[in-house]
């Protein structure tokens, strides 16, 4: 049966997004929130310094592992600040944002800004689209049926159980991000600006970190501190990004979609509260973030009612669930990606995307 939405011309959605953008801009939601960000930066730097003061005071004790976990949480917040700066949410100046991202991501979190920006820009350009979005490309975890179909033996068994293994695997994501950052910064074919500077920042940060651990702790405790901090960092980052798109429609490489539907219909919000908003760095408002990537993090929840009302009025599904429900969806999808997802649009949004 053909719906009203199916027969609307594509430029109808372009016009809708223009109306939505104008409404959001008139509410002042795209304006910079300098006080908010300076407060967040001050709190993060203060917590970072306090943890290292505590590290020196605690000395040779297994209580250091509690500080390691706390450091993992704080470093995650620097990762979020680097993400916001890379999206030019913090400052009006592109240069200020770029250097803020290099400092927050590189000096505090140990991640390469240039590597992340190139990867993340492709994701925002075409989220969940095969052949474009690097977040669903082949890797340890298979996110699409085509990847699952290529795997046999142990790899095939792993793909069928990967949902249950996904969150434990995130304990290694911190190490993976560090390795990818160093590898990208060392790539001599890269045209990214300030590549060598970023390599120096990331390597110096990692070297100093390991040196301090070994200077104050025996080898066993130093390794345990490093492992706990990296595990917490990886899980916190992964648990923030995973609910956003995993289990939403996979878009075929050849499909063309307007910006509004492309961003809304493959994204999922997680219902927020102060704790969830802090822990996920505002990424629980993923739909609003994809529609307005330069919008300050603290304004995303304010834009939510406007965006949701637009989507409901125009018949565009706006997906929002609770935190633990979102994780259940991710686990279920990954365990069954080779079965449930043989039709890449085997979900409630299928009819709209087929139009």
C-alpha cells in the first residue's frame, strides 16, 4: 500500500529540514555555550589532577586500582570534550576547536585527533551505509550480514555469539584506539595537517604515563593499574557509541536518502537524565547530534522536543529507548545479524526507507 510519505517528492524533506533548522536557530540552540564548556573543562582537569595527587599519596597499594578506574572515567570525559571540539561545538574559531581537540584527545586521552576526525566525518556523512560508514566495516565484530556470510569455522561461531562478547571486548577498545592513533599518526602517506605534532603528543603522553606508573609502583601493580584504566576507558566509550546506531537499518551502498531521513532513521536516542547525559557525553541524544553536529552538547536535550515533534508530524520514526533496553537491542542484533538482518531493512523502519 502506498502511503502519503511514499509519494512525497524528495525535496519535501529538504524543505522540512530547512524549516527545522530555522526553528532551532531561532531558539538560540546553535549558539556557543562558553560557560558550560569552561566549567566542564575545569572539572575534568581538576579531577585529572586530583587523581594523580591521590596516586602519589596512596603509594604502593592495591587501592590504586580504584584510582585507575576513576582515571578511566575522567579520560573518557576528555574523549567527549575532544569529540565536541572536533565538531566545533566549543569555540567559534575553527583553529581553537582543532587545537582543543588535539589537547583533549591527544594529551589527556591519548587519541589522534586527525585520525578520529577523518573516520568520524565519514560516519556522519552516511551513518550505517555499507561501503561508506567505517563504524560498520569489517573488523573483529561483524555488523552486517555480508560480513557474517564470509566467516566460517571459529570466525563464524564467534559472529553468531558476538553480541554476548561485545561488551567484554570493549575492555580492549582503549588499547585498540591508542594503537590506531599511533599507526595513523605514523602514516607517511597521510595528508592530515599537524600529523607529526599529534604523533609527538600521543607518544609522549603514553610514554610519560607508563614511566610514572613504573616509577611509583611495582611491575605487577603498574600493569594492573594500566589494564583497569584502559578497560574502563574502552567500556565507557564503547557503551556510549554502541546504542546510537547498532540494530538500526543498514543502508545499501547504492541507496540515496535526503539528509533528514538519512540521519534520523538510522539513529537511536537513549532516554536521558543527569547521570546518563554525563556518562554518555550527550551522545544519548544521537538524533539531534546527527542533525546538528555543531550544536553544543548541553543544548541537544533542549532541541529534542522540537525535533521529535517534527518527526512525529511528518511520519518519520523517531527511535528512543531506555539505556538497558538499548544495550539489549545491540546484543540481540549482533548475535543474530546473520539471521534477522538478511534483509538489511528487517525492522520497523523498513517501509519508510523502501520508499
